[in-house]
C-alpha cells in the first residue's frame, strides 16, 4: 500500500441526495462507512457502478437489525461470507446488495466484526491504489459494457475478475458466500 486512502470519503463525487442518504445512514448506525472499489477509482460509472461499503461493528447481528430497519429490508436477506485473505487469515462477515430506484443507487454492504477491520481495509486499499494501466483497462471494459453494450454481463464479470485478480496478482484470496 503506497498511498493511504481515507476510505470514509469517496474519490468520486456523488449526487447530493446520495450523500445525504449515506450521511444519514452513517449517523443512524453510529459508525463510519468505509468505501472501496470503483467509487475510489477513476473507473466508476455513476448510475451503473455500485458503491461498495464496509461497516465494522462489535456486534454484526445488531448492526444487521439496525441496517435492515433503516433500509426497510428483510434481515434474513443478508448472506454470510467467509474469506481467506493472502495472509491465510479467515475473515467472517455478511453481505447484502441493496437498490434504491428513486436515488438511482446500488450498494453492496459488507458487515464485519471490528476485529477484522485492519485485514479488510488493507485488502480493499490494495484494490483501490491500482496501477494506471489496470484502471485504464477497467475503464475501457466498463465503457464497452455499459456504454457500447458490446459484451454481455457474463463476459463483463469474467474480464473484470481476470483484471482484478490475475493482472494485479490478487489470486491468493478465497471468498465464499453461503
């Protein structure tokens, strides 16, 4: 990790309504939201790319209940995840994909116990501070997929996975959704 990124702020500007929604959510949860993925890079496509958010808490179940209440979603829709990072540490958490049509907003929430915070943020920062050629490849891939619509979603995911694992040497992570 060359450059430390403040992951509680987004590199890409979000619409005021989205910022307001996320600020209110953070206040409601009484914890900061940590942004990672394309929202922190130049390959973010507003209206197409989702926003990846980490939430760290001493009590995942309580946070899931609070988040479910705020978003008005079923808490049973959160999926358990198990992740082995490149240091061979096991990380446990929960994921939920959320859509808000009125805000044109797509978010993938990841909820982890605070004890995993350093490992998770280190891994996510690694994928934030990418070499320029990787960001250019991601931008071009998204342009071809979102704007030109020349490839299908299966092909898009395959190429994106290849870029974000093989090309940046991120192969030693094992991620399972239960």
